[in-house]
């Protein structure tokens, strides 16, 4: 039998936390950053390279995988871990967020959502029950409740209505998920930026009972200041002894601010997507490798980074292969960006464990103010 899912909260420093999530497929050190493997691959990376950056867990997208190659096919081929050659934990989203963003191509009812595929226009339905079934077929270690959320800003009535529907869907997700030892189900708090709705949502989720809790409905257009304002109260409403996951965040300073406010897990396409567009994250800020000023620069991107792009190549070479649209450009820059994110998480974990997160944060911001920052 697979061992049970559990969270070992080891140390808090202010509201920042560090610990370990134990799963049947291995431990996840928190705070954790999850690279996104949308279509059963972290683009431009071999799975062993992703693991080499220090990632303990990947995120897979239900919406993309259900359409192509389909969850049933992945199940027949032995599940998502085997299919994509990743043996560590996988978290899958519910498909809800991506379906909701198909404006004009979807229809929302109490039952669920019907939508047209962005690939071939074919009709599909997602309900809490179907989302649980798909995530089970994929073999996901951490399954997310099926929910929906409005883009912000939205009026209070719309936010309340949407949050209450998501809470009814959370109960249906819990029921459909059933009892699956070794697999976890996370509930998702909604309620926009409204403190009373966040509290109502947290209460509804606690009553149902989950293995972990996500703060959903943020990073949807509200801006960093508003997001941090919400994170000043939202995570504290969730059970302290369970992991807290902020979905779809974010830029390095978003991540630091979220960890500071008690978040344990995050995911974002930014490091991998930016790697393919020549935008590089470093301790001194963002470097845009396509700028001509790198053409003769023999220095590495970051002399303190252990990734292959920094160890073996100059900025001049990385500039050249980017400008020449060579595939190695996306490979090297993605590796570097994922390494940067994992090093960032490791730095925060060590600082929290040693009770010096505040000093670490000052250093983080000071490093970025030093220069090398280029406009996005
Ligand atoms: Zn590097």
C-alpha cells in the first residue's frame, strides 16, 4: 500500500513556513515551486533535467491532457508518470481555470461546464465528477477540486455567486474523489479580494475537509499590491497543519511575497515561457538576452548559478543562439530560469529554517536593485 499523504510543518518565521509534504512518490520540500508540464512535458526540458534543478513536483494540466492525447489513452499507457517519464509527484489542476478562460466558447451551469476544444472545435463537458475521473486516470498524486472564478475586477455579487458555486462543486469533488490512499485532494478557496467571502469559503472547505488548501482566484488581473493585500488574510483562514498552495504565481518577487505571507506551494509557466522568449531571471533582476549589449559579453548569465547555461556558455553565445533561433537557446535559458526559481525556493527554505527570513528578504530586494535589470 502507498504511504499516506502528510504534511510535516517544521518551522515558522513570522508567517513564513517551511516543511515537507510526504507522498507515496517522494517528499516535497516547502515552500515549493512546481514547474508546469502543460502537455506532459516541461517545454524544452528532459524530465531528468527538471529534477536536476531541484524540483520535487511538477504540475500537469487536465484541460490540455483531456483533449490531447486524452486521459483514457494516458491511463492505457500506464498513467502520466510513466507516459512522461517523471517518477516524482505530480499535481494536476482541475481543468476549470483553463475552461473558464475560453470566453465565448463555454457554457456554465450548476452541473458543470460545456465547451469547445481550442484544437478542433469538438464539444466537451467538465463537471466535478468528470474532473476527478480524469485526474484519477492520469494518476495524479495531488488532485485539485473543480472550481470556477471570475477575472478581477468583478462586482461582489458575481464573486459571491461564483464562490458559492465553487463550494458546492468542492463538496461534489470530495464525494467523487472517494478514498484513495496515497493520493491527496486539495480544496480551493475563492472569494476574490473580499475578506468576508474568503472567510465563508475557507469555512465551507474546512467543513468538507481536504488534504491541502489552495488560495485560488488570484493572479487574475488584480495586480501585486491587491494580491498581497488579500494574502495578508486569506492563507491564515486555512488550516495551519495542511499545505497551502497559491495557484498560478508568479514572478520572483510575487513568490517571495507569497512565501512571506504563509504560502507553501506555487506554480507558474513564467520561468519556462520566458526561457523561450529570451527573458532571463537572475539575482540582479531580469536580463533580456536578445539585447545587442550581450553580443560580445564573455561572462556567464550568473557566475553563481550551477546550471549548464551558466557553467559552460557566455552571454555572447546565448545571445547568438537566441538571435539565430536555435533550439538550444530555449533549452539553456529554460534550464537557467528553472534553476533560478529552485535556488530561490532553497534560499527561502534555509532562511526560514534558520529564522532569518526578514534579513534574507532585504538581501533579495537589494540584489535586484543593484542593476542588470532591463525592461520586460
Ligand atoms: Zn544559470
